[in-house]
């Protein structure tokens, strides 16, 4: 349990990361956690850039996440994650 970051466990939901269903049991998900779900790892490198977009959030909102941000999850929420290598 990580109450300091607003990530205490709550009921498990199914979210979609890059067209694959994933189970999630925290009430929020961070930029880094979404990338790890989508690609299996997060690589900290100045030549790699990630873009994280989401849809079907609370209130049917769409948006993007940037490094350091989090969003509240909702069952059926969709994340599209792109990785770009600038080299």
C-alpha cells in the first residue's frame, strides 16, 4: 500500500494499454507505470521519448500524461503509448 502517492489498493479494473487488456488494482496510474505496462519496461534515456494518451477516463475525458503525472483509472480506460528513438 502506498497511501502517500494516492495509490492505495482498490478494486481491480481492466484497462487497455496499446490494445492489450491489463489488470490494475490502484486508483491511479502514473506516466511511468503506463509505459511499463505497454512495453514491459521504462527506459530513462535522453534519446527515447514516450507519448502517453488516454481516453474513456472519468467523465469520458481524453488527455495526455507527461513525466511525473498520474491519472485516476476507470474500468475500460484506454491508453495509447508511443516510443520514439531520436537517435
